[in-house]
């Protein structure tokens, strides 16, 4: 079955830049989506279609893509950004979607 | 307001069935695919499957982990989607979410499978 690989954790100090990667063989053909998940809350879409920051999301959130890896970048990290971040995409057929394992962002 | 609301969760014994509902309001539900996702305690998000809109055939796709046990359906006249879960196992205990258009999510409904 198709898998997306994320680092389990990323730690940054406030004001620094956090980068979270997501790797998968079908990413050159399929869009990736990034979600922020805080405990007890529903996931929130932050980046869609690889690079488009979703409406209402702070501009410090951005997405990029290179080959089989997509990256979520958070510039000027704030304490409120501490959360789990998940990438989601589809396999090469486009029919089956999958989430990456999630990355816990800790703001030191 | 645009929203989705899940319901139907609760405590159920292993081997039994449960049907979850996802009710929509504030948008044209029938225009969008509807996806179900779950998160077990301490675990990550797991995509379970989705039902396409009628414009795209209204067909369904499922994750391998639930295919054959879970069934997703929709009733656009009521703006509701369903997740029928059969032969439930303790590993199915999780918070279950539905979403549409990637950005409209419900708050989830908790399912606990235990004897």
C-alpha cells in the first residue's frame, strides 16, 4: 500500500523557521495537502494543491514541492503553531488517499 | 455557517455494528465528495474512504484496512453521509471525522469498541 513519510518531530524556537517534509513516490503526479491538528480539535487545512496557502491561514505558512518530496514551511514560528502536522495525498491511481504519519511541531 | 456534524458514536461490543452520520449545512452538500477519517488514541490520522458526488458517479473508495467491513453512502436529499461499520474490532476505537472539500470538517464522534 502507498505510504507518505514524515519526520516524527521537529523542534524550533519562536521566530525561527520550521520545515516539515513529506515523501512519497506519487507526489510528482498527485497534489499534496497539509493539515494542522491540535488535541481535541478537528484538523485544519493550511496548504492545498502543494503550494497554495489556504484562505485565512497566516502567510507564514507555505508549501513547496521538489520531486517526490513536498515541504511545509512555517516562517517566524509562533507558540500557537505548536501542533501535529499531516500531509495527505493520493496514490498513482488517484483513487486512494493516505495521510503521512504526522509530525509533532514543538515550539521551544 | 458552513459545517459538518458527526453523530452516532458510542460504546459498542466487538463484533457488533454501528452507523455514523455526517450531517451538512450551509453549503450544497451534493456538489462535493465526502470523506471519512479516524484518529485512534495517541495515533495519527487514518483515511478510511470517500463517496464521490453524483456528478462523478457517487462511487466509493476504501482504505484496505476497512474494505469489506465499512460502507460509505450518502443521501443528498437530506445532506447527510453515513459510515456503516460492521464486525467492529477493538482497534476500531477512535475519533471519527468527516470532511468535504478538504477544508470543511466536523468535530468528530467517538467510537469505543470494548466488551
